[in-house]
């Protein structure tokens, strides 16, 4: 998976609890992305980062925040998890932005009960 | 709304046959990419075609792009059981400062041995 790890790989949490997902890369790529994948919706962009401390919203950012304090780490936080945030979350990295291929992590399956 | 939409949603073929998947999109693009996802795994980049290209090959893969029709096709020749996966097209938006890829919902390909 191109030097990308995600942790945890599986998590079950209760509604209302905070959750943080971590993406770690060893490729020193500038761009990092968080997606969620749901049946019937495909892959949708939550947030992305184009550098340390530089982030922006994607298509489905409500209820999510991100932080990137180091090149290698991109954190996705659900401040107060809801059942609608049950999904598979993928991190991706890219060396040069959207006009180049993205490399995906193995995913985190999150269940909010 | 989704920028790219794949067709068909599902495709089942015999090993050795060719598989063709189509992608339509709505707005002007800089490039179009195809990805594969095996069950339970992250997406893997297959091929990128730029808006000024009409056809591109990579091994058993052939991608065409028709910008006048806003459509692309992915052809997998001489399919193998290992090609069983979901295939997604992804497009960027032809606009300054856009770092986002928009994925379609995918075509699920089953190759029967």
C-alpha cells in the first residue's frame, strides 16, 4: 500500500464519542486526502491537505475536522460520532496534487452504534 | 453530485473474454484516471489519461477518452480471475486551485474461471 498506514483498522464506537483516525505515510508526499466510502455513494472526499498546516474541505466535510502538524501524519477527527458516520475511511497521498495518481491506504472500518 | 458515473454497475464475464467499462462526466477536465479496488482493500491506480490524449495503453488495459462526449472507456483484454474487482473512474475539475478528484460509484467486475 505504497508506504501508507491507517490506524486503527477497525473501530466500534458509541454515538456522541470523539474518534480520531490516523494516516501515516513514509513517502514524503505533499498532498494527503481523507475519503469515505459508502454503498451507493462511491468514494467521497472529506478533507484534504496540500502541506503542513494547510487543509481544506471536501464534498462531505460536515462533522469532521483534520489536522496536519507533520508531513507524514494526517489526522481525521469526528468530534461527536453519529450513526451516519459509519463507513469505511480511506487515506490517500499524492506527490503533486490532483493531476497525478493517488496512492491509497488499506482503510479503516468505523462503526458507530 | 458525482462528476464521473460508471456503466454498467456490474459486469460478469468468462475468463479470457474482454471487459469494457464506461465512464461519463459532466464538466471539463484536465485528466481522467481509472482505479481498481479489490474487496476489502484500498484503491489502486491503473492509468491516467490527459484531456489532450485520445487513447492510452498499459499492458492489458486500454483507455479511451472522448472529451466532446465527456466519456471514457476502460477495456481489459483477455480477462483473468484476478481481474475480479471494482473499477472506478476519477476526474479532476478543470479549474485553477482545484486539488480534488471526484470518483464515480464504480463498476463491479466478476471474472468467472
